[in-house]
C-alpha cells in the first residue's frame, strides 16, 4: 500500500508535532488512511481518537488530524478539555487553513499548518509545565489498516 507522504514529509510532520508539544501539555496525533470506512470523516476521526486512547490524557486535551487521502476526506477533532476552552470557530478556522493547503495539493504542508495552529491554541490554554508534563501519546503518525507507512 502507499501513502501520500514521503518518509521525509512524515519525519517533518512528527517534528512539527514535537515542536508544538514543547510548549503545551496538549497531545497531537495524525492518522492516515487511503479511504474512510464511514460516510462521515468526523465519525471515523472520533472512532480513531478512541482507538488511539486519546481520550485518556490527564487534561482531556488531545487533538487528532484525520485524513483519508484517496477519498479526500478530512477531519480534525479535539477532546472535551479543548472543546471547553477554545473559541467557538477554532475547529472550523483550523480545518479551513488545512484545506486551503490541500486544495493546492500540499498535504504535508496542510497538516503542518494545522499542527502549528493547534499548538498555538494548546499553548494558550494548556501551557507546558516542566514539573508535571509528560508526553502522554506517541508522536508518530498512525495508519489505517489499508495504508502503510512509507518506509514499511
């Protein structure tokens, strides 16, 4: 199977996640699949969010970027702690910033932009505390059963 990312792009996205997480207790993940097995990508994102255990962070501040790249379906979802604090239009404006890059066929750049925006908001509402914070979730990109990483 293939993925829309090169190994270098994947490494760059992981670095973007790690950079964003240096200033926040929030956790960011990216999940790629070639096709979305549900009619609504937001429903699938919620399912993957649960499968990855993202709801188990101490402050309920995980964010998942979900992309079914062949069927061109995208969603970004955050946990309850984030939803209770970010502005009402945050998810829509973040999604639009990512989609703007996707429209230009820049998938990695779109995801990187979304990660950056989310990192800024997480820093604002969930600042990093060196005394208590730990990386609660793996920073690697996860893949659906029909998509394998570029270096597999």
